[in-house]
């Protein structure tokens, strides 16, 4: 079989959630399962995390929220970062989703369509991406607070850089807008949790750290990706490998051809830069990533491997991301459907 195998360790996922919940101190850790659970299946991820104790989920879109609600059943809040978009009312109502309202228009839409339904508010504290500006908030705040929102949240732009001046600036702006609101608050994702108690409020929103990514450096690896070898061949000095013959050897070499490529989310920017592991020995990619294939320099190995590990105990999503000039989030959310997916752990 030439299908690569993606094993998702739900025990490691739950351990990462428990660790981030502890790091959240007096705040409760929720869990962000947007983008299909960072590519690992939002339904399965949410079910496991709910069993481990997570009591608040976050998604980007109402459609994602519906899927999570179907997986976890009633009772646990599922909040939607994009808020209440035109056409969302039925989904929000039928799947008991909590929109994080981002503008006075969204506030009006919510109060017109679902006057008695739960909602939250998203404020902009300086990132200028989602949420109400201070002036918008001042204009609607009286009406909004009279209707008892479940949560007021904002998001940090630079939480993965603890010394960045934006962190304290955004904290101040968020507090100025909310200190006397009397509503539970949430400011921090994975990076913000690690900035300390001032940033935690009542609820935190870890995402990437749950799935084994930076800036949560103690994260256990969750995604384990193994790629089968299709064939191995000897090259003579002067030969080259792959599209565009971008890798050359000036001495005899041996190359393994492996069954996965950019159609599986192993992005082309990894070409000639990322490494795979045969047992625990690093082997560099030789040549460009193709759609379905990788070529790997195994000249230094004693035996031809039958499998390589790309993600797992030898190498994190961030190691691969560094080699490809991107971030762990993009490596994770790029993993595609062609893999055989195996879920392991107590709640699998
Ligand atoms: C994606 C996201 C999170 C989770 O962020 P991580 O860095 O993955 O922990 C939290 N809050 C908001 C608003 C987000 O968009």
C-alpha cells in the first residue's frame, strides 16, 4: 500500500489541553477547534476534549459550529468568532451556537432575529482584524449589557512575542473597554496564556498548543505522519533528482522515493530543505516536492528504509514549518484527506 499514515494521538491532545488549563490558573481553558480542528477533525477532537473536561469550544464559522455541535451533543457552549453573518440565524438557533458579535450591524441582526438567544461580544483591542472599535462599543454597550452577554473577548496580535509592547497595550485597551462590564472575559489564545495571570481573565482560548504547536513549547506531539517508501535507487556522481533537476550529487548517492507530496499538504516550499526520519536518522529531501512524491537522500543509511517519519517524536510541526519558511499552523491545517487516518487514545 502506498498510502501514507497520519496517526492522531488524542491522549496527547487531551494532555496538552490539561496542561494549558493548568497554565490558565484560575481561568478555565476552552478549546479552539476551527479549521476542522486545525486539520485533525473537529468532531473527533472536540469529543475527546469534552471528555477530558473542556467546557467551551470556539470555531470560526457557524457551519463549523454545527459540525462540532453534532459531534458533542447539547450543553457545552460553542462560540463563533465570525459572529452573526447574514443567513446564519437558522444555523445559530438550530445548533445552539453563540455568535461573538463583531459590529453594531451584527448586534442588530442578532437582536432582531434571535432576541432571546445567547451571544457574546468581540472587541478590537489593537489587532484591527475582528471586533468592535471602542467607539462602536460605547454606542451599543448599554443595550448589549442589558441583554446579558455570555462573554466579552478580544484577541492579541503578538502574544507569541512576550516582550512585544503590543501585549501590554492591548491588555490596557481591553480592560479600559470592559473593566466595569460585569461580564466574563477572554483575551488569550495559546500565546497569551503563557504571558501570565493578567492576561487570563475568566476563560482562555488555546488552539495550536493543543495540537502540539509553538509557542507552547511543552506540547506533546499529536500528529504523527509516516510515509511509505516506493523504491530506492543508486545515482552516479553527476546525476540529478526530480523536476527541474534542482538537486545534484558529485559522488555516488542513493535516493528513496516516498509516497506523499504537495497534494497531501507537504508544501512545495519544503523542497531541498525539510528532513524525514528513518528510525531516528535524519535524511534530507533531495529535489523538489512533487504532487504525490518526495525524494530523499539516504546515501548515509546502512539499509533502505520502508517508512519515513515526517511528523512525530523526531520532528514537530514547527521544525517542518521552519524548514519550509512558514509556521506550524500552516503545516497542520494543510494535511489533506489522502492519508489513512488513525485515531488513538482513551477517547478515540
Ligand atoms: C485562532 C484563534 C485562537 C486560537 O489561537 P492559537 O494561537 O491557535 O492558540 C483564539 N482566538 C481567536 C480569536 C482565534 O482566531
